[in-house]
C-alpha cells in the first residue's frame, strides 16, 4: 500500500500506519473541520489525502456519493485505496458497475469479504449477519488507515445535518479521522 498501479485487489495485510504521535489531536481535527466547512468536496478530500498520506481510504458501495468521492480521489491521488465490502449478497448489476468504474476511472479498489460464510443467517439473525458480513470486514479494513472518507451527506436527513466535515473517532481503541466531504 499504496500500489503503483490500479486494479481490483483483495484486502491487504500490511500495516502502513504512521506512529500514533503523528495523529492530529481531537482539537486539531475540530480546528481543521472549522476551516474546511465552506470548502468544496474536492478540497476537503485533498486535505485528508495531504494530512494522512498513504493512510486515507475512501469507502464505496457504488451509490452516487461514494462513486463521486472515489472518482475525485482517483484524480487527486491515484493510489488512494477505494475500499469496497463484498458481502456476498450483492446484485449482479453492482458487480458489473464495480468492474466498469474500476476500469473507466482506474480505481485502486481494495475488496474486503467476510472471513466466513454463515449462509442465510439474515433469515434468523439480521444483527449477526451484519456483524459477519459488514461490521467485521469494515473494522478489518479500517485497521489499515488513519482517515476514512465517507459518502454520508449532510442533506440526507435531519440527524445527519449536524455531521461535521471532519470528526475524531476511536475504533478499537485507536484514533481515526472520519471525513465527510459531502
């Protein structure tokens, strides 16, 4: 990580995070958020890629917001990992769109899949199914990064309206900057 060419690739195992001492403080991230609020999405994304070089991932499920961010990231820094969770239950059209966008925009797509296949667990335990197919793979993916760029939009709902441009989170006891350019 980062790769020198773009292609679909399976989840990496190399940890490339910088020492924790280089991670901005929560107050530092709040200050950055205040200065970035009025900036356009590509400037916010460029800030994240500069602040966390080689340690920023954009997550995508191939909906509109994620695709827009993946495209922007591929133009700002072509080696940016574009993280995709393959739950094993996606429509064929999703896979076709994934393949087309990886080819068209030369995305550095990194796929994460569940470690086990619990079968149709969704029929009896939806929370358990999501834990295996979504939560665990995302936690595994985020373990490689210090910044996570998400396609959450502040105009999607009243509860998201107060989402800050940059937020400090703890994931498994370590800091993570969550960046919401949209």
